[in-house]
DNA sequence: ATGGTGACGACACCAAGTGTCATCACGCCT
DNA sequence: AGGCGTGATGACACTTGGTGTCGTCACCAT
C-alpha cells in the first residue's frame, strides 16, 4: 500500500471524530482511527503529538486572534476594552457552520478525563497568552491577571451557550452578552 | 485497615518525590519508584490511579476546607467574604514545615506538561466546588463564577509567593494580601 | 532519466495501565 | 493454640500509547 493521498492530517481528524463519537475516546484505539483513515499508527503520531491532540488542532489560531486583538487595540482602550476586542476577533473562528462540529467535539471531551485535562491546559495557556499581551500594553500584574481571567470566563460562558442547542445567536453576540454580565457582576462584587 | 508493612502509600510518595527530583518525571519509571519503596508496580497502581496522581494526594482535604468554609461562613457574609474565609481555612494545609516539600513538588511539576495538565484539572475541580458552595449560599451564577475565579486567582498568587524563597510570610498573610490586591484591582477595572 | 527531499510503511521496542490468580500476614472466633 | 476469613501484596500476561530507525515511494527540479 504505497499510495499516499494528500490531506492526511484532515483525514485523520475526520476519522477520529467519527470513531470517537461512535465508541467514545477510551474504547477507540489509534490503530483503529488510522485504519479508518487508510494510514498507519506511526503516521498519526507524526501529525499529532499524542492521541488527545487530534481534537485540539484549532487552538493555535485562537491564541493568535486573541493576542493580536489585544495588542492591536487602540491605545485609549482599557484592559477590559482590549479583552472585548479579543472576544470579537475570536468570533471569526466560530461561524454558525462550525457549531455542529463543536458540539460533537465537546460531547467527546465531556466523556473523558484525559481530554478535559488537555482542555484545561489549553485554557491556562490562553490565559497566559492574554496576560502577556496585556502586559505589552502596559497593564501591570494584578490587573492583567484579573482581566485575563475575566476574559477567559466570558469566553467559556459564551462558548457554552453557543454550543447549547437552546440558543441560536451568533458567537460574537453571545460573547458581548457574557462580557457585559461579568462587568456588571464585577462592579457589584466590589 | 490492614497493616502489612504499613505505610505503603506514604513510602511510595516519598520514593517518588526523591526519584522524580533526581531524574525528572519522564526519566523515572514507575517500576523504579516501586523498587525504591520495596514494592511492585502493581501495588503502585492500587494506591494511585496513575503515575501523575502520586504528586496530588492532598487535594481532597483542600477541597473540603474550601467548601466547608464557604458554606459555613456567616449568613451576613458576601460572596467575597466567603472566599476570604475559605482562603483562611486553607492556610491550615500550608504550615511553614511543608514549604520545602511544596517547593520540591512544584519544581517537579514545572518540568513536565502531563503534570501541569493534572494540576489545571485540579484547579478547575476546585473552582467548580467553590461555585457549588457559593450557590448553596444563594449566590447566583454570574457572581458565583466570578467570585470563584477570583478566589482561585488569589489562591494561586498566594501559593506562588509562599513557595518563593524570597518570601517568608505565612500562607494566611499572603492570601489576605493577594485577595486584597485583587479586590482593589476589581474595583478599578469596573 | 537522475538524484534529492519529504511523507509514509514496517518493525522493534519501551513504559503506562489493567485483569487475574496465587500468596501471605493479620485479626477474629472457638 | 489453631483454623478461618479478609484484605493487601506479588507474579504474570496482556493491551495500548508513544518512539526510534530504516526502508520505500512519490514528487520535483535539474
């Protein structure tokens, strides 16, 4: 079987999504995923650092959108304004067509602890990236960490609502709502 | 309550700490840890769910202190007050004698991604527990999540300073400082 | 063609976990 | 004291994730 078609990585992602949805993360082996994709186990690990990573391939782009929007926000913008701009920019990664995919992905992650661990690490990396970007704007540390944490919470809230079948609004709108709610809660808490 | 050679779990934790400090997490095998403890690989996995877990054994107690303090806070206490009480209660787990141990543990974790993943998951579990406890007090959701996130950030800040050799204050004092800084930053951000 | 480059397959190998059964120390009962 | 049950451990085989290494084959530029 010496043939090799293009899109190996995408085929692996697709095969993984299907198989993990059918059988769950633990009951599906890497060998079975690669078999479905017409490849071998070794090739899987050339494209993904480990089995979990096949479900977290868009993260890099998300970081860049966040960081870019924060450092690119107007100089007059406050830390929270910059966070708001970041959420706005992030909306580009979550068009309505990707909602069903995101839902499936979340269903798989919800069923396995290893995947949740990976997700938590990605969250922390994103938060750290936001803190770094805010610092580049001159925001000092207690405020930078707090703003990043707030942004992360707003993002997770918006994402959870976006994935929820009960809602039909666009991500950007949900993000604006979540951030607004958190801002008012913040002023009430102090 | 069987007492065989006794202390199997503690011996495993001690052997693991030593070996992981010497060689790092990835270059030390479970078989080597158990060999040092005078036990077998199988026994290790009867005491710990996986290799990572040997470094996270005190977490259960921490959760209980947090939750207990939050639900046990006086009815007049605000959400932030309850968080403050939780941090105060958590100080019991971090006496000065445990500082060196904590430092070593953090050094090992800092050197390996899997361990950081586990730590992030524990953080998230703690945050979720705090949200649950706050809800029991009648705190509703945007505020509960925000307060829990704030508490987590204060805790991490205090812990980082407590472990830092440059500081010599007690954990409770560092926690009060961190929470106070975050409260003022919160009022400035809104 | 011709040779170089990069992606893939084949194979061996290590380490993390798990299932299963045997064994051995201890407390308890008579 | 001696037998019994229980729970912790050892022994061993097995699966799966993940890596190192080498060979092979398509593609491209010369």
